[in-house]
C-alpha cells in the first residue's frame, strides 16, 4: 500500500514540474514576441523638463559698466591731477589741440571770478613749459600713472621741439612747435593720449 502511495506522489511531482516548465517556455515566448513588436529607435529619450537646471537671466549691463568704468577712470585721473598740478580739476577745463606744426595744451577756469584757480593754472603751466623743454615729463606720468604715448620720443627729440607759455584771459596755454617729422608725430601721439585719458572730447585730428 505504501508503495502505491509513493509512486503516486512521484507522478504528481513530475507532472507539476512538466507543467511549470511548459509555462516558463510560454512566458518566455510571449516576452520575446513583445520585444520584437515594440518600436525601436536610436534616439535617446528626451530628458524630463523638470530635471533641467534653471538658467539665470543675465541682464545686458555692458553699456552701463562701460560708462561706470570711464567715470571711475576720469575720477582717478582728476584726483592724481589735482595733487600733481596743484589746482582743482573740476573747477577748471583742459583742452588739447593738434596743429600742423605741433599742438596746444590749454587750461582755463570754469568761472571767471575764480581768480585763485586761474593763478594756480598759470603757475603750473609756466613750470610745465620749463620741465617739458628740459625733457622732464614726470608730472604727466604721475597724473596718468603711466608713461603717456609719445613721451619717449619727445624726450629723445626734445632739442627739436619748442615749448612756449602763453597767458589767456581765464588761464594759460603751452604752445608746442616743431619742424621735425618724428617729433611732430610724437607730439600728436602725446596730445591724443591726453584727450582720451582726460576725456576732454577734443578732436583727435590735426586742426588746419
């Protein structure tokens, strides 16, 4: 009796294994069919928009920054100029003119009643005329915190350049003349540098 029960159990176990194996085969076939029927693409899936880092909007401040930079540069030049020249840069106005035979450095007071600043201008320009004639350009180097363009050649060719002081109604001017082509080019380069760094708005062209 026990022998028949044992044989029956083995038969049931074998049948269950066979049925389970058939089920696994059927499941694998269905999975393979689904794989072949799914659309294939080489394109990567688009990233989720929610996962994209937000890009900050940059304001266009180039013009504003440029204006602020020019203002800061002029303020620095004026501060150094006041110390080196001995008079207020905001109460006076500089002009630099290019001429066919050289050029002009002119400084005058903004207010005709400012006699103190006018006297300081005249004293400074008289001294500058003598210094430039001797090849001494220390003052403009201090004002601009660098060697201005044209200075090296003007020092080398100083004997070919004439400097003369002339008083004006509201200040004074330094007249620079030369008949040497190299010296003339250096003088014009020096004056153009002054126009740009002092931001005077004067013409960079030679005035006929």
